[in-house]
């Protein structure tokens, strides 16, 4: 039941019709026409913006400019009132089923790291980005409200209302490809991996000392403790192979794994988990390299080129290299049932390998970036699109459309790295902040932020850690919802602004200027939850740099009242208007997850205990009707599930009933009622609170 519910959550993200486009949309300005009071913007044969102008043609003037800066086209036009009365544009924006509302201008936009599950309703949005066709349409110099109005299999439609004495509209085709310097980004040819990616890696738990018994034990523990909550993968890292060289040295495991590769995959699978494996593009066997020179990049003496960290450089431009050194390895892993692939040392293959030996490729009239992509494509083709491929480590823009995920920074978990490539996450690929260790002061903020941003979520601890209370940080943060960024700019652009330097790097020893770093001044995260029955906002607070928050700056209507609930400490903070102060975070959690819901004039659900989304994950339906609050929740077997209800003055609970689960507690604290239910097995239950 749990897996079925998760699949249903992500069904609406499938691509179709407009998304089926496989040819590149044109890199040219839009067509703008004004007929009477009707404004139409069309692009690539479709009307993407249709609006009614409040003024007559003689009451405003229209200006237009089309700029092309090295292929990055900016098409701007403005309407300026001449009669002193504010202009209003009301209409619709239409994009593919992968279009979403967002912010485009970093200098006027918010500084919270924003993501959204479902299409955003935030009042901060001043743009729509169509991922499948890579265009952005934004409005400036005006008050703007963009609201999703319809989602179909073919397209998304948004209502837009803009008003002001001057309204400026900016259209940018090939936005990420040209304006963000992602040359290889061709989203019309691929979809982002939209399923949860949650697992465990052996690296920081055991490093190279990992062995068969360790992996069996962690599979047993996590199969019992976290698999029911959404953990899927057990990934073995460096330490199992005989040598980083030809396929047999990878496939015939060392003495630390006496049962071998196939038996290990089978054991992990038997625990209801998916086996994952680390591999590396380095090649360290000198004898083999010198006896098979044609398979390697060669130096000026026609010997196999050598580079630090990559050793002998496999030649991705040679089909024989792919046939002999790449395809057999990944073909056999795939056939044995491995489902997750972490492909390491890619930066070193590019920098110390291909960039450092540019003369070799130039003499043969070969594009070294294509040679690099060819090697990773060969891995992709053998592992299959149904299995996850992670590019590691450091930002790898060359692999857009090939790898499903990318480690965006250095070794070690980087909470702040998620502020530096936030706009890439689930647009270009899934961001990987590296493995999470469940340590005091670190566990809860790391799990919270990784989940809020919809990033790759990989734990790395020894089995005893998962017998401690710190496991709650992971339990309540998984699975990871598939989110879309709220900004198509990076909150901290100090790294991505240098992404065009990847082609000039000769060394991968340590982070490069464009790789995400551990330092950033931005520390607050927003996740919007948009369900058919309700929209609400989650604010993740990782430090005390901000003491108070206005609802307007969070993208909420400042004229309304909101209930605020802190998820980790299970504390109701109260009802607020305009602004609120969350207080000091509980030092045990070292962070706050603040659930903010619009106050209703009747009893309402304000949170649940299952997941940091406060019901966004597991509550499939919720309604208030004739003094009844009714919901459907998917429960994890043997996990106590608490429902937190706000009960306004004048309402008294008459009864609470729940089918297929036991009510084990029912109490009221001030205006909050806490009802706890328990099911022995995973199942969906219906519950009703009658007043």
C-alpha cells in the first residue's frame, strides 16, 4: 500500500504530448501581437501568453527590443500608461506539463531556498518556466499574481494578473542552455528522474574496510527499520573490487566479499531493498594499459597518458574502449540486478584525462567533451534508464541528460551546497549533497533540508546508529517528495556563475571555483505542499539568523491568519497575522520545521507525525463537511501515527473513529487535539472527527 501511494503521488509528473517533442525548440524571440485590447505572445507555433489589456490603445504606449548576446536571446517589451491610471493585464500562460511558476530575477526575488511539491501558489512567483521547452516568461515593474488553474496530461495553464503604471515582460528561449551556460541541456530529449531516491552508502560508515558481513547486517537492519518508511537502496562503495582496471577486476570481488557480486545483490534484494554499486573511471593497471595502448589516450611518446587520480586515461572516443572496458562491466552488473550506480572520478577523467591531453584529441579532430560523454553514455546504455545513475563528484554540466543525479560539491555532506545549485535540482538532474551521517546536532537539519529540496538522500552510518533515537531524523524525512525549484536562479550564485570554466580545468584535486561549497550565508528553506484539498507552507530554519518572519516575505497573503506548528518538537506556536516569531530551536534537533497553514473557522488538520511534510506525503484526501473532519492516511505498520487538529473556540469533539487501526490516545492541549492511532500493518485508513 505504501509503495502504491508513493507512485500515485508522482504520476502527475509524467511527460506527454508537448513533452513528446524531440526536436529542439527554436532559439528565437517570440511573436507579439496586439489586436484591440488583446495581447498574444506565441512561440514555436503555440500561444503561451494571452491577456486582456485594461486600457485602450491610445491610453498606453508599447515598446519592444530583441537582444542576442552570444546566442542568449532576451526579448523584452513593455506597456506604459499615458493617462495616469494603472494598467492591468489579465489572462493565461500555457506551457507543457513540465512548466511551473517561479521567480526569475535574483535581484528582486526572495532569498529563501524555495521548492514546491505540486505547482506553486506562492505570491512570490513572477514567472513561468517551461522545462520541456526551456523557456522562461517573467513580468517585472508590476504587481503580479500567477496561479495554477489547470493541469492536464498535455499542458499546464496558469492565470496571471499584472498591474502597474508600467508592465515589463521578458521572454527568454533556451533559458538554461544559453542564459545559464548549460550547453548540453536538451530537456526536450529527457525527463528528470522523478521517483524518490533514498538509501544507504557504505563509504563514511566503513570506508575501504567494508565487507560482506557489514553489508548483510546493514541490509537486515535497514530492511527492518527504514525500508517501511521509504528507504530503497543499499549502495556498496569503494573496497569490494580487486583493482580499478579491466572488467574482471571489478566483477570478481576481493576476499572481503567471498560470496561474490551476484550473491551480494541477491542478499540485498531478499531484504526488500535495491542493490547499488560504486564504480570508478580510473584505470590503474599499467601492464594492461601498455599492452592495450589503443584503448587509452596517448601522450606525445604514444604511450598511455597518465593523470593524477585517474591513472591511465580510457579513450571514450574509441568504440573498442567502450566495447572492451565499459560495456561488459555494466552489462553484467545490470543483469545481476544492480539498480543504483555511483560513477566516480568523472572530474579527473575530464580534467587530468581529457583536458590535460587536449593535443591528443585535437590531432584527431575529436571533441574531447563528446568523448567524455560517450564513455558515460556507454555506462548509461548498459545500466538502463530504469536504474539510477549518479555522476560523482563536483558539478558536471557536460553530463546533463545522461546522468540522473550529480554530486554538486566535495566529499562530505554539504547543507549549504543546496543553496548554490538550487535551480538545477529536478530541472537538470537530482542534486546530491553527499551522504548524511546521523550525528548529534547534524542529523535533523541534514535530513530535513535534503528532504525539503527533493535531493538525493543517502545515509551512511554503522548499524548500531539505527538502533538509537537519531533514526527519527531519517524516518520522518523519507521518502523524498519530487519537488520543483521556486527560483530558476541560484540563491547563492558564487559557484554557478563560473560554470563556463569547466572546459579549462587541468586538475580535479579539491573543489574548483564552480563546485558547490560548504559555506553560504543563506540558511532558510521553503517547501510548498500543494494538494487537491489544500495548500500549505513549510519553513525549514537551520539557524537563528532570522528572529521573525512576515507572511508576505514567505509568499503568503499578509491579510490572512495562519496557524504555525513546529514539527520536530511537536509544538503549536499559535495563530498569527502579518508576522510571527518561532523562538529558539530545541537544541536536540538544532533546527525547526515550521508548518504554516491558513486558519479556518472550523477544526482543521495542522500536522501529522509521519513525515516532515505534515500530511503532504500520506494524507490523500481531507474534507470538512457538516461538522465532520474526514481524512484518508497511509500508515506504516507498527508506527504510532499522531494527527494534530486545531479546534477553534466553540467546537467540541463528539467522537473520533478510524477503520482498520486502533485509537491509542486522544487528548487536548489548549486548542490542539492530538489523536494517535496504530496499525499492525502498512495500510490506508479512513478517519473521521465528528464535532
